[in-house]
């Protein structure tokens, strides 16, 4: 793109000329939408207005007077005036892009925004089912049919283990340890991540019973539905209507369908059952390190999000058990 040449237009500060040039670059060079161009322009004009109100620059001075510390101070101003973190990150991203363009065009010698760290975005809290919703979901499959037995076992296993949908889809019969528990419990070997890392997940009696009932009773029925009797026999645990391995997408849609039938208004996916598994363990007093191991998280920080989900439960326990938690003003 050609650099801006010639004298500045009369009565138009160079600050605003550069913003107009950047807007043209976004439109012509980046094919940005009108909404994006308008948002970036407004963000830059807001920054100029703040700098002038703080007397950090004068109207005729150019962008090369702006420093790293000014931008840091501006972000602090935004945060103290109730801008959410997402808005602050967007405005900083705008300044970074703008100064990158300015530096490339030769309007400034360096980019003062380049070294400014973006505020960390808060991780959204995952949706979690309560126990009543879980029970409602698990009770829906019709156990009188082969598909119903499969679906009940699948939902039970997803909630009992907290495994990822890809891990569930990849399960084979050899991954099931039927003998590990003395009272009807069991274990599954699951693979995940790069290099097919393995971990052991545990099955309680209800999930193990549903899995055994499906594998011994319904799965052979589904295997007989293969169109080609000469086709190789799959070792997959979860079988579709053609006698083949059930895909991750099919499991996702299956969970979504039962959620709609249950009338649960949350968008429930296999990952929601994973979140619910972890949250309910912590509510029951499980150690965070144990939950980390069961989920297959490499870093404990990935598991710690569930401690935030658990705050509501802590509040309820506190209100129900602390002797002065519910005293009224006269108490």
C-alpha cells in the first residue's frame, strides 16, 4: 500500500489523519467489514480523546509521542471505569494492529503497544447438571430395546468416568477390566492426546452393570445388523445401526437428543457430563489432585476451574452449617 504523501489537510490533526488512513487500509487491504472498521475507528478516537483529556498529547502532535506507559495507563483507566476484560483486550488489540501498520508505513519508529501484555481473559464457567438432571437424563433410554440399552450404558459411562467424547468413541472391548472391583465396580483403559497416552478411569456399580448388560445382551444384536456378513468384526464397544463403531459426532448428537427429550434447557453435550462428573466429585469432598488424575489433565490449573464452579455449593454448605450464617438483624 502507498504511503500517505503531501501536506496534511487544513484543520485536521495528524492523529485523525492516521486513523483515516488505517481505516482505508482495513477496508482495502484487509477487506474488513464495515462493522470492524467502525469499531476500530471508534476505539482509536476514544484513545485520542483520553490522551488529550489527560494532557498527555496536544491536538497537533502525532502518534510518535505515545509511549508504552501511556498505553498501560489507558488500560488501567478502562478497567477502573467498569470496562469488562474482553473490551479492554479488544481495545489493546486495536492499538497493536494500528501501530503495526504505522510502523510498517514509516509513520513511527517503533510500536509502543507491542510489549503491552493483554489482560488474561477469564475462562468461562462450564455448564453443569445437578443431580436431579443427571438422573432424569440417565432414566430416558428404553432398556427394552438394544439401542436403549446401548444409550443407557453410554450415558452412565460418560457420567461415571468423566471421559472425553473422543475417548469414549475409541473404547474397545479389550479396554474393559471386568474383574477389578470386588463389589461390581470396574475399570476402563482410555487413550487420549498426542502419542495415545493412557490412563485408567473407574466405573461404579450402576455404570458397570449397565455396561455389562449392554455388551452381553444388546451389542451382539447390533453386530448382527451388519449389511455385509463378511465384513470384519469390530472390537468397538459402542456400535451404530450398521454394526460399526459409533463416532464422536454420533455420541454428541445422541446426548443432545436425550437432553431435548428430558426438557433440560441447558445445552448438554458429552463435555457437560464431564464437567458434571468433576464438579460432583469435588462437592462430595474429592481431592483436586484425584480429580485431575481421573480427568487426565496434565496441569492442575486445568482442573482448578471446577473449584470456581463449586463456590455455589460451598455457600450452601456454609449457610446450612455455620451457626451465625443465617441470623437475622435481631439475632
